[in-house]
C-alpha cells in the first residue's frame, strides 16, 4: 500500500522541469527589474550624448571602455554629481568636479584605484598595484616631478576615454601597437629636439629582426619597446644591464658570453656587450659574415691581423663555412636522387643532425672558443659527408638500374627482330 501511495504522489519529470523553468524565469525577471531599479542615474552621459562634436566624443568612446564595462562612470574620475540634471549642480567644483585633470595629477588620479590593493582585488586580483610608484622611477615620472608637463603619463599611452584591456588588439599598448604608441612622441623630430634625443628609433626598429618576427610572423612574444625599456618604469638600459635585458630571451648566448674572456674585456672598455656587435633598435638577423675577418666582420673592429683573437675568428669562420658547404653539397645530391625516384628519406633525416650542429656552432661563437666550436663542427661534418655518400650510392644504383634497363630493352628488341625474321621465313613460300 505504501509503495502504491508513493507512486501516486510522484510528480512527472516533465512537470518538475517545467516548474523549475517557470521559477527561473520569474526570478530572472525580478533580478532584471531589481538591477534596473538599482542602476544609477548618470546625467553626464545623458547630457553629452545629446551634444555634438568633441563634447560628444567621450560618450562614444566610453562605450568600449573597460572601466565602463566594470560599472564606472564619468564622475569616478571627474567628480561632480551625476544624479543631478542641473548642469551647474552636476559640475559643481565643491563636489569635486574637475573638467580636465591637470597633466601632473594624472598618475595620482589613476593611482587612486590602481594603487589600492584591496580595491583592485574586487575587479582584477592579479593586476599589479605598483604601477604608479614604478612610473615615478621612470624618466617620464622623474621629469614630471621636476615640472616637465610634456612627458608621457598614463593617458598618453592608455588613452583617456575608451581605455581598452591590454589584451585587446585595438589597445594602444597591445604588443602590435606599442612601438607606434611610443613613436607618437619619440619619432617626432620637433618634440624630441627639446630633449636632445634621436627620433629615428622607430624607423630603425621596423627594420630589425624583432620587428619582422612581431609584424610579419605575428609572434607576440617578440620584443617591442617596453620589453627592453620597461613600460611604467621606462628607462634606457644602461651599459651594465644590456646583457641582462637581452638575456631574458637569448639565455644561451648570454650565458656563453658571461663565461667568455670577452666579458672582462668589454667591462674594462665600458662597452655595451650585445649592442656593440648587434646594435640596439635595428638588430638585424645575424649572419656568418659577422664572424671571421671579412669586410662585414665585427671581430676586426677590435682584433687587428695577426692578433690571437683575429686568428681565432678566422678559424671559427672557416669551420662554419666547411660545415655549411658540406651540408649544401649533401642536400643537393640527396634532393637530386629523391627527384629521380630513389629512396633517400633516411639519409635526409639524418642530415638534420648536421644542421643542428651548425646552429649550435653559431651560438657557441659567443663563447669565443675555437676548441668548443671544433668539438661541435667535426661530428656535423661526418654526418654531412655520410649524407653525401648516401646520395652518391643512390645515384650509382640509379645509373646501374638504367643500364640494366637499357640492356633488357636491347635484348627484347633483338628477340623481337629474330621473331620477325622467323615469321618472314615461314611466310615466304606462301
């Protein structure tokens, strides 16, 4: 009996889900109503949306602003009373209204929120809260404190209205846009003349290997201005820090150089290590011509003919050239054999060991040790020569097959001729 009663009391699953849906709809409607009721009045947006020209621009820009998306409005930065429809009351200076915050006050204005750890945890817990303090360690910040109001502040790079997330492709500080943002000031010859600074950094950077990786290959990890100079704490890297800055990406090269005899020599001459050979903004792709004693060699700028360093550079370049030639020779003959239909995939695969050896040797140049370069080049040469021999064997086998095919064809033609003559002999009397 109890089981039967339980069965009768059971509510069909379809009705149960329908009830849940109805409750959710009602609660959702109530939530939306409450949200609308709690929504703050913003007379700033209402008024400026009805205007035209520059006074309406902030409203248009704020539609894409990350602060607006988080619930902030004009009054959070400009002050005033956004609940009042009276323009004089809404923009009352006694209520903190500032139409255009002074340039010197921008870092502190942004820092009111961005330097408050407890406040920022409510919106972006992982975001740093030391940007304002770091900014005043930069060249920009120091000059601003000294009274120079022409230097960059937060709004110079991030914008004032319509500030987007750093990850947004249209943000001025998105990796693909950083160099252009810096160039707005640093590529302006007239603007930079007041600071006696060059203005060609941007044009030089666009020719660099770093720019090609960033713009052509869309490699967002490739360095741009702030990767080397810093962003909020932007400063020119000093002589002592250049190798450490470059070493963030070029770890192996940096470690080799620091352990080499050149480290002490560069320190003694106060040379900026990586920059002295590779340049700074216009860092070009390194080539084998940079090593050795040729016209484009960077070694000869310090080492005269007959010098031990001169001879070492000459020897290392010769080793690299030997392996390059052997690789090209092996690759060419294996490609030729492959086009002819011969199976040489294994030999081509093994040739990759020689390529790795060549790449390793080019990196080892930074150790400036002939012995270390030789230890890498020799095994690579052996692999390359084996590859060439494999190509020769493949072509020899191909030639043998062709000769065998030619003999077979001649033999078949001979048999065909004999058969033809025999048939003529048989058919002759008829």
